């Protein structure tokens, strides 16, 4: 394969744009070039372009290039086989380790601790134990304008009570609002709420789509009238806003307001997180706080810190911001406390530390459809031990 073709495939690969056939082609090249002097250079250049190595300065990683799959097939069984063929010491996170993580099927977890790294793979086979916690589901509570509540889930399909002139349909686990064009004077508000262990998608009356993560809520008008489209959010939500240059879309959250015309972005405003984050994937947004405002471009992230000042976050992992919507956890140099907070929300458990919280950092992907016991098995491989006791996740390491 020409070097230019390889670099192009790597460019697509790190942006998760490769087709299955291109992944096979790229993996074959890696196999055939395992002892090629240019391998390190090409991979390292591609990684530098995607994510500057300085972002993990001071950390050495020993990468293992693996025999990812056989020549003629790309199956999970063959992807699970990892045969070390070469040791490469680099500053920062190894591209080879990323290749093993992303090209493989299933769930991989990369653990950084005391300047070492480990890679583990969790199978999709169910683990049946008496004391376990199941992953979250598509469930939510809809509070109507009169205060009445409706429990929603992926199995309940049908038409819900009309709100003014607006029709509401719960269709295959997605709540969708349809509103006629004519105006009416009274603006009615509904609230969609998820508890821990729940998430739910929502289609607003203007055609915008919202994915609501666990322990979150969104308050919104059943139809948008007036000069703008205003909603209020707690917790975390991902937005795909329908374009309307004459009616900006605004999101209010604790201490911050986001204004957009049409864009894709994620907001994380959990009360137990130290920073309220807005991550922009497409379009542009203007973020306003008590003392500052900031205009974001695609690929940028802003944070509202404790002094209510909005700051641009320099090192951004876009996948980390939106992976929950796509069905997996994505950690990048995340602390144990960060990991546990996400597990707490998704598995509806309270985390208790029976010992001093270890200083340990994690990176990698875990599918959100695994039972909690399976996730804990992954953590055990990195010397973090925890047990499930009712609705408590007890860390005993």
C-alpha cells in the first residue's frame, strides 16, 4: 500500500470514519509492516495530527502491535487474539495501543498506573451472579403542564394527551412533539426527567432532537413561539438543533446560557462535577455566563468554573463527551472517582469507599450494556477491587 494511502486511512481511522473494509486493509498493512522502520514514524505522525502527544507528557507507554485478525475475515473471535510482535517505547500514549483498542470488537480498557499500562478485553457473554446491577434502560418520566406524570419506556408506544394544539407520540422509545404552525397565546411547558439508570430521546416540536442522559431533566415549551426557542437543562444532554436563523435556540443551565442557530453539541452540568462543560461538534454556539461570554467552533469545549467564569478547555476529547449517547463509556486519563461517578449514574448505585481512594487513571472504552459485575471484572485487572451490596458499590482497594 502506498504511504499516502496509509496516512489517509489513519486520518479516517482516528476520526472513526473507516469502513469495515478499510479497517481490514489498514490492519493487514500493520501486520505486514510490524518490523518496518517506517511503521513507528507513520503511526506517530498520524497520532500527532489527531491528538498532540504533549497532552500526556511524562507518561511512557509500551505498546504491543497485535495480530488483530486473520487474512480473510474480521470477526470478534479473531480480533480478541492479541499477539505481541514488537515493543515500542514512546513518550505519551502509544498509537499502537489506540489501534488495539479501537480496531477490536467488544470492550477494551487501558489502565495507566505507576507508569505502566495494561489492556483487557471483556467478553459479551452474560455473567450471572446473585448480587448484580443491570445497565440502564430507555425510561423517563414526562411531567405535563397540569402537573400530571406519565412513565415512559421503550415498550410503551402510542399517542399521549394533547398539550394545547401540540400532539405527542411515544414511538419506539422516543418522545416526539408535533405542533401546527398557527399561533396560540398560552405557552405550555413539559418536563422530561430521567433518574439514575435511565436515558431517553426527545424530538421537540421544531424538529430538534435531544438525548437525555441519566439523572437529568429538560424543561421545554410544547411549541416554540416568540423570538427564540428556550429550554432548561440539568444533568447531561446531547442536542441536534434544527436550523432556524430567525429563531435562535437557547439552553439555560446552572449559571450559563448557550445560544445556537443550528448545531450539534453536548452539555454536561451534573451537580457533582467540578466544571459545567459544553462541547461543540458542528456549527457554532455562543456561551454566556455571569461575567464572560465565549464563541465556540467545532471541536472546542468550554467550561464554567467555580468563579462563574467561562474558559476554553485546551485539550478536548470529543469522543468522551458524546460516547454515552452511542452506547459506551469512553475514558481518557480519567480518575477512579470520575469512572465511579459515571457507573453510579448508569447502574443506579451509590459508591462507597471503604479505604483511601487510590490515585489511578484510566483510559479506554466499556460498553454500557454490560452488567456492573462485568465492569468490575475489568477494574479488578487494574487492581481496583469493588463489591456490590444491594444498591451500593463498595470500593475496597
